[in-house]
């Protein structure tokens, strides 16, 4: 099974790469580099979002961790 933390890290790196590609279109404002940077940047950003959603889904399906020191287990989301 995939590790949600690892997926979240991969997603963050891909998101930064997508932003970097889109920023490069500002630094090189010619038509072809702009179109390529926006297209590839959007594809990388979308892939990042999908991987992040997969990490969230996997984390939500994981059973809660056992309680430590004899304390009762709290349900997920409880503060």
C-alpha cells in the first residue's frame, strides 16, 4: 500500500515544479515557451492535485492508531 506521507511529498514537489514552469513563462515571454510552460505546468499541477487527493483518500481509509499509555482512543478528527 502506498504511504500517504510520501504521496503528499511527491505532490508538493510536483506542485512547485508546476509553479516554476508557469513562472518561467513570465521570464521568457515568447509565444511558444509561454504555451508550453502553461500546458505542461497545468498538466503537472493537475497530476499533483490527483496525487494529493489519493494521499488524502488513503489516509482517511487507514484505521486509527492505538491509544498510548492506556488512554482511551479518541475518534479521528476529535480535538
